[in-house]
């Protein structure tokens, strides 16, 4: 990744602290996956529900996507703009909210509160923005449109 020209790669070519942070977050995703796939929390005596794992995974993925992938083809590849930092922090926050507070959410499952509505709306919008940023949703829409014609 060191010798990639910024105009060719779809990803950012960061340096310094941003590079360290993105590599740390990206490396944590498979480590967390292995941690839960091997059922290590059970052997440690921790009661972690699979939804809490999904929250951790959501936090890591949403935290990474806005730091690693620029929003447009013409965006700078050597720095992270302030709005992507905010989206990344929001993504980490939404996922960690789910991971840490899931037992309390489960206790009051049918109760609609202001914080739940706001955080779930933010989560949905971040997921869609992450899909558009990574062009996954855009390519799927194009594929569906080609099938119709």
C-alpha cells in the first residue's frame, strides 16, 4: 500500500496517526471475529450475546469505512476531511451503544424512547452512506436496472 498512486486506488493513502488508527481498526475486525468465533467469551465466563458482537462489528466497520474510503472519486486521498472524522466517530458510537447497552435495550424492547429513535436513525443513515461511499449499493442499483432493460 506504500507505493500506490493516490489517483489509482479507491482507498485513501494515509500517513502518520491516521494510518496507524485505520490499520489498528482494520486489524481489530478479524481479531474480534476470531475471538467470538472461537467462543472465547464463554471460556472466560463472560455472558456476551451475539447482538453485542454485531454491535462491536458494526462499530469497527462504520468507524473504518469513512476513514479508509473517500466519498467521491475526486476527493483527496492523502488526508481525512473533518466530516469523515465525524461520521467515523458517530459510527463507532452507534455500534458501541448497541454493544454495551444491548441487555438494557432488550429489557425494554417495546419501549420507544427519543435516544433509541435518534441512534437508530443515525445508524441507518450511516450504513446507507457507507454503502454509497464504498460503491456497493450503487453497483447493485446499476445491476438491477440492467436486468430491467
